[in-house]
C-alpha cells in the first residue's frame, strides 16, 4: 500500500481547512465566554495587564509545569531586568510513576516553598493546568492534563491549600496568587516588550502541553457578573482541549490508549507529551497494513511507548544512532517510509499551531495598524526544539499566511523563563 492510500484509509490529512477551523475556534470561544462551554473553558484570569510592576520588591515564584517544579525569588530592578535568586528545581509531584494523595501533594509544595518562605510575603504560582481562577487569584483545578497522577486534587483550591500546608509546617502565612503559564507568558511579553507600543498581547505555549491566552474586552465575558465593561481581562483559552480539529484513526487509537480519553484532543495532536505516542500509533498502524519490512514491523509492534524527542529526532534523521527507533532493524526503504509517514504529522501540527495562535490574535481584534502590532510571546520546548518538517519556521510561515491577508500585524517574541517572569509580574501587581 502507498502512503497516500494508507492516509486516506485512516482519514489522516496533513492539510487543514484553516477557514473552517478558525470559525470553529471563534464559535467555541464565544460560547465559552458565555458559560456554554463546548470544549474551550475560556477562563478569566483576573489579571489587569495595565498595572505598573513594582520594582525592588522581591517575590517568590513557584512554577509547576508538566515535568518540573521550579522555585525562585525574583526582583525586578529599575531598568526592566529581573534578578533571580535561590533557584531550585524538583520533579513535579504526580509525575514520578506513583499516584499521590491530597495531603502528600500539598505538603510537597509546602516543603518546596519552606526554604524561601521568609524572603517575601507573596508567591506568584504558575500552575499550568486547567484551573478556574477566583478574583483573589486562588485557583480550583478543573482537571489534570499531562498525565499527572493526583486525582484527589481535582476540585481543590490549590493556592490556599498550599498556603495552609505551609502555615501548618512553619507558622508562616503567604499569599499565593495562581495563574496559568500562558497568562504568565503573555505578561512576560508585556513587560519585555514595553517599549514597542504593542496593541495587544498573546501568550502561547507549546511544550509538554499546549494552550493560549489573549486579552478580551470585559463586555464579551458575559459569564462573569459585575465586570467593568470598559476594561479588559486576560483569558486562558485552554485550547489544548479544543475538539474541533479533524481526528484520524491514529488520533483516536492514541487517545483511547491515554489515561484521559476524550480530554485534550487538540493537545494530543501537537504537544510534546503526546506527539511521540501519536507517532507510535501511526507507525504501528502502518506496520499492520504492511508498509514496513517484516523484521521492522515485528519490532515496531512490540514497542510500548515512544518519546516525542526520539520520534522527532528519527524523522529528522532516520540514521540516528540513539533513541528507541534506532534499535528497530529498518531497511532504507523503511527509513523512507518513516519520513513519508512522520513528516506529515509535524506538518499538520504546525498548521494547527498557527491556526490556534491566529484564532486568538483575531479574537483580540487588535493589530490593524502596522505601528502597533500584536505581540505574540511563545514559550515551550516543543515549539523551539522540534526539528522535523522545519517545524518552527513552518508554523511562522503559516501564521503569516493567515494573518497578513487579513490585515493583522504581529510580532513573535521569546522571553527567557517567561512563565516564571510573568508569575512574578502577576504576584507583584495583584
Ligand atoms: C494545560 C494548560 C497549560 C498548557 C501548557 C495544558 O495541558 O491544560 O493549562 O497552559 O498545558 O502548559
């Protein structure tokens, strides 16, 4: 069977109908803001981007990502730079293979905070999961993503629970301000790009998971009562859960093999926690359909998992001597097939990524004047490190192809440690 027939048979296409995807994003964004959530939660962040950031005041920053947990004390100096002290990195609780209970989870966070707890009275807590935020910036976890094994935390208020665990341990009470990593990334872009006079800001992450935040008029956030209609608010879209992208058999098979089928369908097509697994589901399906030599098929069908890095490295260089796929006895024809199968997955991911970013930029209504573009701050290892199919430049080209004809001006920037810097901003202005 030819690769093209194989893709048809399994309803996979690397080409995206951008217009229909953009309008589905927009429809679901409107619905989410009205409280009629289809797949986009559209979570108000209760962060006012127009407040000035106090300088020379230290703040504790806690950054809980999909793999690592980082702690530091940060201070903005008068010249727009941020000093970082007492930096520490730990594995994120719930990622080390065992399920962790509620008390142990919050105690672990309290223990991470304890050594720095006397340096400031506020913590900017970057919590990179779907979390409903209160006006006081506490956060209730709606659901886990990134396969974190801590089911008892769902529904809990994470900021006040960690503060309570720390108080019990040390007698010290800290204010913990919770925000999403995309919101933090947006804020980091705002503080880094202050001199450019941007019209609006977007924060996009493509790492272990994916998501986007943008600035919305309060008038459109009809699900929240009492907001000043003349002000704006950062919205965490939770776009990783978008269900509007067409799914192939590989997507469906892979989704069914994860711990949370049905959740994060968009994220499972594009982000680092999943592309490898999706790639393996594709390769196995191809092995079953006879696209590989006998020996390679047998070895592929025996594989249990495939990391995104190994998959990407091998598609980019099918003679790679390291990584899980290097151990498969591929012939050179098999290697050609790996490229022909693997690259389209990354090509599709680049188009989906660009469409997601464009949907948020268009929704902001900003950037119509070349003098004041929209500032898109992008963070995440998958975005910057994926090698296959010229991933990053392909995404940027696709974004230009969508936004330029629509008269939207934009800039893409990268801020070092954006989630941490933005969490410091949020904690300081809260
Ligand atoms: C989470 C989002 C987060 C994104 C990027 C997703 O899995 O649901 O809250 O912003 O990953 O880290």
